[in-house]
C-alpha cells in the first residue's frame, strides 16, 4: 500500500492493486495447491479427542504425529466501547471500499506505523496512539526516532505515552477518549496492538498439551509440546510472529517429527523488517536487551549519507549498526535503517547465523559505489578498534626499521 501511495495512485486504485497482489499470494496456501501435492485437506474446526485422534468436519483423523499450526489473529483489547465500533485490523483494513477522511490507529508497532504512513500518504488524516513513549518500542531507539520523524513529516499526528480509556460512536463518526480527557475523532479505527494465539477450540487439555491464551502452545527447543508426538510451529507458539519464522519452524518440525532429527529453533537468528519509509530491519539482540542481560558489547555504525553512493542519489537516509560480542569476532545484533534495509541486512544475517563477525569481511571486495559498502566501513571500524596504543607503537617501530 505504501508503494502505491508513493507512486501517486488514488485510494481506490491503490486498494484494488493491493487486493490483487494479496489474491495472487493466497494461491501459495490454497486448497488446490495442497491437494495437487497429495495432501488430504479437511476444512473445519478441529479439536483433539485423544493424542492420536482429531475430530474435524465430521471425520475422525488418526495420527502418529501431529503439528499444531493454527496461527494467531489480531487482538482487539477489552476497551470500553471499542468492539461496538467494529474496529479494523490488519486482516480487514484492505476491504475498505471508501477512503476514510480520518483514521485513528491504536498501536505504534510495525503494523501501526506501516499503515499509518500509507494512509497518510494517500491523503487520510491519521492519528497514531501508542502507550509506550516512542513508536517501534522493540527496535533500537535511533531507528524508532527516524521512523517517528518520517511519520510526522507525512502528516501523522503522534500521541505517545498515551492510553485510550474509552471508545464511542458519535453523530460525526467514532471517537476515542484519552487518559488525559482529550478526544480523538475519526471515521475509522484501526487496532494494531498485538495478536492472540488460536488455541481456544483445540481442546488441548484433552491431551495434556500445555498452553496459554497469551503466549500460545508451550514447546521445547525442538518444537515438541508437552506430548512427545505433538509439535507446534509458527504464530501459535513463536515469540517472533513472522511468516519467515513460521517457515523456519515448519522445516524444523519436518526434520524432527518425520526423520528423527534434532534441529533446534532456539538457534535460529530470526530477522524482522518494518516496511515504512525509511525501512527498518533488525536481527539478533538490541542494545537494550544486551544491557539488561549484562552482556558487554561493542557498537559499530556507518551512515549511508557518508558513502559515495549516498552522495550521488536519494539513498542517503539512514544507517547500519552492528553490535559485536565484546572481545570476540561475533555479531550479536544488527540494525539497518534506510532504503531497502531488509535487503541490505542479508549478509549480516548470514554472518550472525554462522557465528562470525565483521573481521571475516576483510577479504571481501564490494562493488563501488554501492550502499553495500557499509560492510567495508563497519569492517574497517572494527579493525581500527583493535589498534591499541601498544600495537600502534609496535607498528610504528617496525615501519621505521623497514622503510
């Protein structure tokens, strides 16, 4: 939707294009595709009768191994009057037939920021309300600041550190009452405050599978539940709820459940990307998480505006930052903000997953001028940090003797 807004499409055409793209992607998970691949598909609400029996659509399925992959759904908080407004979620907002003149967004996480910016660029007046003192509270503070500045430039009104205490219909549309007594009026309300795991109807208590409505199905590192023949994968159990994380989980379950493998989900480096402008991509731990855990680290940063490519085109926004385990050549976290941040993060994901650091890039030659040269900047900065006064003195002595 944001790309449509950037290209100047009017609201109706932008939504039509988004719905078309979504319809094309939906084929990947269609009944026809799975049936063609030899999968027997049963449509209906399923529940466990016993550890190896599942009732669905009037049929009784008997299994040796079972995978719970029921996903999650958008959470509508128990806020007085909110449900009566029929709020939109990320699952329903693209069904809008007409552009709202005013949109109130509850939640300043990735979904809230992405849709707030897209609708603002399409001409809607957007108010974004976030309980935390900044948007993107799980990301690095500098990244969140750059996104917040971009949202404000696009006309989004930010209400940070603010709580909504009530919602109601009014003759002019819908309204949200804030904890300080102020009121936000809107034509539509979008809720983007997290997700609920789909576990209620499974009758997991029948088979002794531990679960919680908030955190989902409990699993071990190999994605086994508390019953050895029942596994879980994806949003129903994952801490990071992303499509690519679910795909990685599925591959682990196939190896472990069907081929007696010992693959572990706790060794995965799961990246995430927020598709605002500027884009934000991250993998590993944040600096705040490392500080809270008492894990010392070194920080290396490159500004895209200081690269020659950044001086020649519109790719000057943002930065790349890598957190390295102190005293070791090992990446423990990385953040990129800017154009195509998700694409630029890929080499750092590979290094982190292999337990490597910036020094392993010493012999890598990168094309000039490109944004990927941020890797060379970071690697050089890491090597300069190794140049202690004693080592510098030794090098000076050696060069003096050998010149």
